[in-house]
C-alpha cells in the first residue's frame, strides 16, 4: 500500500444476496481485489484464472479474508469451450450469475515496428476477444432471467497514447466499444453492461511487466502522486455491479487521477 493511500472502506452490504463471477482473479491485481470487495459487500463469489497454483492461493486468501468458501475453476478465455464450461459451472455452483466482471487481459510493451503478429494477436485475443467470449457465453443465462450486470475492465490507454502499447490500447478501445454496443442490445432484457477505465493500479505484479522507470513516470502523472490501490478500483466495480448504478448502461467510468 502506498504510504499516502487512504485506509480501505468497510463493506456496506451493497451486493447482499448477489452472485458474482470474476475472471483473472488470481494474484494481487484488480481481479482478486474485486472478488474480495464483492464478498465484503455481501456477494457470493466464484473466481477463475488460467494459473492453477495462483488460483488455489487466491481461493485460500479469499477464504481467510472473508470467511467464504469460494468456488473456482481454471479457464483460458482464449478457449470457447472452457469459457462456456466456466459459465455453466458458475451457474451450478452459485445458482445464478447476477454479476460478471470481465477482468482477463494481457499487456506488454513493444513498439509497432517491432511487434510480431503473435504478439498483436495474443493481446487482442485475450483482452478483447476473451471479453467477447465471456459476454456471449453468459448472456443467454442473463436473458433467461431478464436480469444481470456485466462490468468490463478497460483502460485509460484506450483514450491516451503511451509508447509501446498499441496492441493493448487497441484491445482496450475495443472493450469500450463492445461494452457500449452490447449494452444497447440487451437493455430490453434488464441487463446492464458498463466498463471501468483505470489509469494506474499499484500491485506487485506490475514490476514484472513494466520497468520501474516507466512506473515512476506514470505515477508522476497522477494528481495524488501515487497509483490507485487495487481495492479503490474494485470499489468502482462494486458500484457498477450494485443497484446504486441502476440507470447506467453502456458507460465507461474512468478510475484515475491522471493529469490530462
């Protein structure tokens, strides 16, 4: 936690009685933080990830933090069968899926002139098409129930340029467009779809994918002089998942103190 970050906010029962499925929830990032905050707000939570060991560790950590028995399932969002099995498994475990948080994504730093097709395709397939696959798989369940909420994880990079991030920025811009268009398609079924757009969320994994010098530059752009705590981003997901945002759909909410 950053030394000048505020203390975490206590739960207020905003998701009491709801069920939530979170993708890419292993590790220390936004996915895990969102699963934890949803549980703290009263939801029953199921998580998935592609990393078996890290997923098991996340389940254990969530259980210790929230007292919940948290079901989980391995899922590669590039594999449509695994995606559909995840949705079916979540319905079986939870009884229904009230909320889906599409968090799976892949980053990296490569200038366009050096970028291979495989690098481009991997980022687009996981970050954008993976979000599409999960959305497509869960919508029939939500349409049958005439209710449901989907929250997608986008990024400020869909709006603002950053060196070496063309593939990631393009994918996240696609997530925003997918959010807006799909929201209009399913509004008549009582389903809401929105997205968050974080700038910089601080967690240990960042230093494995980004040089410290770059992180220092990005941190300097933030008005508070620090990146967001992952729970601060998760709080916005909770808001969009809750009935407090009942009139919002097709919107992208910036979670940022970044200077324009």
